[in-house]
C-alpha cells in the first residue's frame, strides 16, 4: 500500500533515511518507533511499546546470541532514543517460564527480568517485556490506536475482529498486562499460525513483521482497516452518541465561561494537593459532551489501561447550563461543591469495595476529568504536562466510545479490574520511584514585565523550582524571545505568553483569563513591570507624572485587584509580591515622580496585606536597588539622569552603586529572584506585610 492510500493514518517512512540504517536493526527500531509515535491516531503519549530481536555477541562467551531491544519502562515511542531501550537475552527471558508459579505470583517475575539484562546501561524493562519476548517475530509493535481499541472494547469485538480480518487477526480476552498475558499471546499464535496480529480485548493491538518496515506497514494497514470500518458504520448510522442533546456555545463564549469557572474547579480539585489545570474544547470533546449518550457513557469509564491510569475511574459532569451566570461565585460554589462531595464519596466507596489486603492507601479522591456540557473538558493533575496528557487520553477514550457505539456497544473495564490496574503494586512502586515534587510544583505564577530583566529572572527561578509561569510584556518581540528561551529551557508545558500593558484594564483581565485557561488559575503574582523617569522637579511634566503613577501605582493596584478575584475563587490563599525600590524609603535628587510613586507602591502593599490576610493572601515587598543587567529601565534617559544627579558618567554607574553599599556588591536580577523565592518557597508561609531589601546594604533604606 502506498502512502497515498492511507486516509486514517500517516505513512511517514522515508526510504532514504531508512537506508542509512540498513545494517542497524536497533536504529531501525528507533526510527520506526518515532514514526509510529508521531501519529497520535496510532498511540498516545507514553503508550504502547515496540521491540526488535537481533543477534549480538555475548560479552562473556563471544558467541552470537539473540537479544531483544524493547522500549523501557515509562518511555514514549515518539521521542524514544537508544538510551530509552531495555536490552535482554531473549533465551533467558523465555526460560523464565520454567520458574513461573502462576497468575497469583506473576508480579514477582518483573524483578527477574533483571537477570536477563544484556546491556548493563539498559532502561528498566517494562511490564510488557514478556509479551514481546514470547512471540518469535523480529519486529513487534504494541500500540493503542483508538480505532483498534474501539473494536477491542465493543461488546462483540471478538466476532467483529474475526469477520473484518478474515481470521488473520487473533483475539485474546482482557488480561492485565504481565507475564500471564505474554503466555496467552503465544498460545493465541500457536493456535492460529499465520496470523498477522492479535487484538487484546479492551486494551490494544499487537502487530509484527520480519523487518522494521514490514512491521510498520502491517501496523498501518491493520489500523487503517479498523478506522475505515468504524467510519463506514458512522456514515450508515447517520449520527454518533445518540445525536445532539444541547447546543454548545460559540468558541469565544466557551473560552469566557471556561476562564470564569476554572479557578473554582481548581480550588475544589486541590483539596489534597495543589493541582494544575488544562482546558480543551476540541470538536471531538464537544460532540461527546453535547450528546444524548453523555450521561450513559461517561460514568462507565474507559477501557484501555493506559487511558484509565491517567483519567481515573470516571469523569465528573457539571450539571450547569452552558450559558449559566458564573459571576456570582458563592452561588456557583453552592451548585458545584455537592458534585465534588458526591464524586469523592463515590471514589471512596470504589476504593473500599475493591481494595485488597495489601493495596496501597487511597489516593486523591478528586476527579481528574471534568466535563462541562456546551463548554469543554477540564483536567487537573500535579503538573501541566500530566493534566494535558490526561485530557488527550480522555479524548482518545471518547474516540473509542464513539467507534464502539458505531459498530456495536461500548463496554468498559469492570470496576474490580480497573481498581487492580490503578492500585497495582507495580504501579505504586513506579510512583514511589518518581522524584519528589519541587517546592513550587503545582503553583502558577504571573510576573508582570517578565520578558526581560528582573521579571524574567523571577520567572526563570519559579520555573526552575517547579512552577508554571505566565510570561507577559508590553514589548511583543521581547515577549516572543522570552517564550522561545523558556521553551528551550523548560519545555512547552512550563509557560504561556500573553501581551500585557498594566495600564489597560482589558489587557489585565485577558492575562488572568489566559492563566485560568492555560493552567486553571493563579497562586503567585509579582508586580514587577515598571519604568523610571529621572528629572529635576522643574522639568517634570504632567505626562511624566501620570505615566509613572499609572504604571507603578495604578498598575500594581489593578493587577492585584484582578489577582484577588481569582485567588478568592480558588479559596487557597496565595502570594502577591511587589517589586518596589529602595527609593521608596530613600530621598534623592531628581527623583520626585519616581520616588514618590515607589513610596505609594510600598504603602499600598501594606494596605493590601492588612486587608487580604483573612483570605490567606500574603502581600510582601522586595526592595531592589541599581539592578542594571538586562533592564530596559537603565536604557537611555534614566541612566543619564542618575549619572547626572551623581556627577558621574553612565559607564561609571555600576561601580558607583556597588561602592556605596555596605557589602560593596553589584545587584543582579537573579538576586531579586532569589528574594522572591524566599517569600513563596514555603518557609515564609506565615509572613505578610514584610519588606526585604536586596540592595547590597544601603543604610538609609533600612526599614525603621
């Protein structure tokens, strides 16, 4: 089949690229894996695994022996590299059958995989290792394509598979991944010689070939046929999910409603730990949540274990009208809180009913997936990537339900089987091996003026400590450059960007709406945007005065005002930090407008701290001085004005400022960032109304 014949999958094989790897089976495995992982219709992020078997010299005997290379535990085939593979002596793996004690003891086999390791630098072998090892084929793909799982999760999927593929695809009923499933796959092949693949009930697909290319094409052909069959059934039925029940809102209205409700949802989802959110109004999601069958299908949960592990037993459905008035927060909470209480009770009953004597303790009982009919899907998890991937997996689950309902009737995993996956001791061990969360993990920060200078340094520090950040600036080019830097350093899920003029109310509202849409809300707000004007009093104009007070004082007030509305929706407290200046406390020449505006910022901080304490919102101040590096303030007239005031040249300013400090130190943006982190990092959570000077020691600026 040529690449032009595929409609439902992408043919990406490049002969020239593959030819370069002609004598490297492992290289071809990685190449094939990356191509498969690049098409989310074939598998989800982190889902599935691929393998190849090839001969290599045993380093102890020098004898050529068969080695299996397979994606290691926790990897992603789309980004797989050689370092992400596990390499095992395949004969040793097969011989583990001789000591297997049966289904009740299959988990103990995972540790024994280590005795089969060929490459001592291997990634840890995954639970699916025997599924590949027991099959004799040189190249094997185990994927979770939505189209295949739709058939695998259909009530009569076994019959459909046999008829659709004329018995060339085998079938194995649902079995939790592990050693026993590997044996069942081998038995299926032995009983059906000549088949080209095996469908795993409620789970996924195994396909293979004698070469990397044959395996790749076989996979594409099987998935293509599944997808064609489903789409033909949809066309015959004329509708999906029982047709449309409600009319959804237009896109802009959906975004507005989502931004309003997201902080309330996030606050409720964060009752046990701080969560980060994600929102999508993908057309596939809307088709499902606006349908007649939503209330029947959603509580059933997902089928594929990869989906289930990331989306939980079932979603929470909001019983709100799409265009409901969400402005009355107390009224909104009174409608939503009972839904969360009912969900937590359901989850606790699920745990109690299904748990085993050795099951891990119950985990967070809040929902991961929240569906708002007419608006979209919210997901909440420990970080942005996990929340985004959960939404992607639930979208895959929607695709599965859509396909299964089109060809037959959707079936989900039985509750006990789902529990056995979610609270699997091997999964728990994997969770326990994960790095401990950083101090700002689960936190969302917005630092005004964060495309350069102090603002960018603060944002970088927060991102390094685990927070997600909303980068913003008035200068669009500077903002784009900062975004590119954060993408390279921290990845796509660490930040969002939005243009922001702190003197424009519409910009401010939009910035916080974007924080809610991208991450669910806000935790830390740093008022850092600023400018400076240094002139003798007789040269100051009304325009100068108004600009200073609009940006520094009114801007701080308006940003704080909008931040408070979000923080109160979440009901989890928060931090507001104001980057002021030693000039708020020290009198100097040619500084009437700037110095007095900074003094206003400082006292406004005290007033806010006094007012917001009952909401657990802490307001603190960092007072820098002479932070010249990467600062737009020090470009042009301000530096010239200060140099003139002190009777020195602009070039002499850095040394001048350092020498006048008690510590004889130059102050850098990173120093201010560290001071901000000191306030929000957890050790000062009972501190508010404070001023922290970061100026190298200027005695006149001591707070008395």
